[in-house]
C-alpha cells in the first residue's frame, strides 16, 4: 500500500480516451451475403459502447470477426494498437473476452469449474506440471481457485460455486458467462445480449454489474435489444443495419436519427435496400440455423 498523495499513474494504454479496440473496414461475406459491410468501430479505454440494430443486422457476426471466430473477408482489428491474429485463443490471450448470445457453459461442470476453465489462458503451469502435481502446480491451482471465487463474489454467484451450471436459472447462467469471461483478465469485454431472457430486476442488476466492470478499468462493447439498458449504460452507441454502420453517437444522436427510426419501424433503408436485394439478404433474419456461431 502506498502513502503517497500523488495520484497513481495509469498505464499509458489505460489513459482515458486511448483506443483499446480499433476495427477498420471490416467486411464479412458468406457467399453472396455481405453480413458485415465495411464497419469501422473504436472502443476507448474507460468506455462502454453499445452496438444495436434489428435482427440479422450483423452484430454477432461482427463480434465473431473481432474475436477470431470468423476471419473477416476484409479489414483489420487492432487491440491496443496491435493487429490481432484471427484465432480465438490468441485473441483471448491478447486481452479480449466475450460472452455468447446463446449461452455456452459447460453444463455438467460446477459454477466454479466453469470459471476455472476461463482462467486457463492466464495460468503458466504446463501439462507436465499438471500431471506431476508438483508444488508449482498446487500453488497455481490454489491461486486460480481464489481468483475464481473472487470473480464469482463480484458477479454475485459465490453462493452457487458448487452447483452444476445447468441447474442455474437463466439469468445466473448469463452472469456466470460474464464471470468466466472476466477470468481471462481482459482489457476489453464483448457482451452479446447479456440481458436476453432476464426479468426487469435482473436486468437492472446486470446494469450495475457492467458499470462495476467498467470501473475495474475494462472497456466494454455490448450488443443489446433492450434500449433502456443500452441508453442507461453506454457512452456511445453504434447502429448496424443490414451490415452497415448507419450512425454512431450519444443517446440523442441515435434516437433522433431518421434512418434509425426507419430501420426499427421496418421500412426499407435507402441504398441498403439495393444491396440487400442484390445479395438476397433477409432484412430481419431470425434463422435458427445461424445460431451455431453465436
Ligand atoms: N455462418 C454463417 N453463414 C451464413 N450466413 C450467416 C452466418 N452467420 C450469420 N449469417 C447471416 O448473417 C446475417 C447477420 O447475422 P447476425 O447473427 O450477425 O445478426 P445479429 O445482428 O446478431 O442478429 P440478432 O439480433 O438476431 O442476434 C444474417 O442474415 C445471418 O443469417
Ligand atoms: Mg446476434
């Protein structure tokens, strides 16, 4: 502990306003369909940025491009100034963690074990050490468990540590996904519909959790359909419609934009209509066959 009255210096990459994520010209094509069309997006340190848009707009596909699940057809993704290799484990190692629209937990593992899995990118103990279970391994394991329990307490799940993940109510499963993502010590957290299926009370609690994560120095990019959640939380919000970012700004800017209103009311969007017709992109896809990569 320091007794100095000089304010602690933030690391250079944590200064407010420093770009954490810079996506430039990201395009993702599936055959004839352009799901993400030339999207630029920056998230700065200390920010909570929202990503909204109608069903099938390309939001999850964009996340998949950021996290290496998809190799974008074109464009680059930089994290703290370095271009990311399009491999999920390398992206996690670099410092980006995510949750999934369709919850991906190890259903038959305990809550604590799920978080421990999320820590493996940050533990140095190798295979031999694990097999031999030497003092180094035992120390690392004890530290990991302690850290995992801290994260569970932070997310309000420590009392469920020994429960099987599949026995948690839906809202708590979403929180567990967040705890597991935090276990990799990210600098940026991507949340894909974190409140889907939650009741209003759980949603308000999730807002508090997201603010608390931001206060730990983790930048956040969040996809949500719940506009109240988005506008309560986000410093900035970008709107995707048919793969294109049509507007980005604060609550006022987004809410008053004619194109956003038109997109949500379902009327065709000028320009994008032609692109959609050319590629046969569904305007509001809820096609369950695409859920595998979400
Ligand atoms: N792996 C894939 N192969 C082919 N098409 C895909 C694939 N993944 C997504 N798509 C298509 O890309 C478009 C964008 O889908 P995406 O899931 O990114 O939308 P979204 O904005 O996340 O929608 P929602 O709000 O419903 O989650 C859709 O037309 C979808 O069918
Ligand atoms: Mg989605």
